[in-house]
C-alpha cells in the first residue's frame, strides 16, 4: 500500500521540481487566525532560476519554508521532486531535506570553532560520506568560489561576503537538486551581493540545480529566469525576467 501511495504522489507531482497546488497557510496568533498564503498554485521546473519578491509580510518566507519541507500546508498540496510533503513522516521529511534541498540564509550560521572546510563538511556526516572524501569535495567547492586561501581559517577571520560563500558551499556539498536562499545578500554590500548572485548562477548552470531566491533586491531578481511577486499572501506577478547575465569564467564546482 505504501509503495502505491508513493507512486500516486509522484504522478501527481509530475515532472516539476516544485509544485504547489491551491496552497494556503494559516497560523494561530493570540486566538486569531493569520493567513500567510492564500490559494497559491505554481510549478517550478528542474533547472529554473526563480526569484520571489514582495514587501515584508507578503508571504515570501512562508512559501520558502513550505518549498523547503520545513512546514506542511494548512490546505492544498506541496510536491517536492514528485513527493507530497503532507504524506511524509518526520524521518522522511528530514531525509528529503538532507538529500534534495540546500538552504542559504541571510545569517550565515557557521560553527565558530570549526575551520571553513570543516563547516562545509558538516552536512556530509548525515549522508554517511567518508570524511576524507567529503573534505576533498569541500576543498574543491571552496576553490571554485575563490576561497582557496581561507580553507583552514575560522569564521571569525572571514568577511561577510566570504562567510556567505562558505554557507553556500555547505548548502551544495551534498549536491541537492534544489537550492533555496532567503535574503542571502541582505547583510552584504553591493559588490559582495553581486559576487554571491554570480555564484548562484554558477551553481544553476554548472550543476543544473533548481535555484529559488527570496529577495528585496530588484537587480538580483532581474537576473533570474523568472520573477514571482507576492502581495498579501497571493501571487500578483509571475513573469520571465529580462536581464539573465551572460555566462562568465568560473571555477568548476
């Protein structure tokens, strides 16, 4: 029976990397119901680069938590790589997140007493990879984003832009098919913001990773394949962006 149910949910999810069908999300706050998302339906295909924009409180971060299988919807269905997250138990959700989804946040969340390379290695421990193999992969990934001289440094010895590059390397070390970023340039100046954006494009192009970024930065949004704008928990715009940057020379991830 379980195998049949899994097969059915994969058919329902289709070939989309991410599929939301009539999704609403509500929370109880001081005896009141607050609706963060209202009847959202969208499909994101494998390999797309999507920016989600909107004012604070529009539902952007709520949508990202649903796509990241951190929450289950109050109504509707969320499919990640064909799996209906509402039908997964906690262990299955944890497995989905660790193998298929990478997360990058505005705060870097690096372990202060671990070196840069060992911060990147941490997620491989949950995937059961041998340490030496994982360390080699982490070094290669750090080289590709220009951090070859910082591999043995501590997080306290990094600039904000460097720390965010480490966080990105950590997010992709297990080669997830989906990379989610919540305001990843929010703490950075314009030059470092562009560097981080270029790295996301590098990941998207070289690895074929589906990239979804929540951002207030309209320049970053304009470089995506597609822009989804939220207002009051509903999609008010879903359009192709016009300024996808040309491919530039970059290290091999």
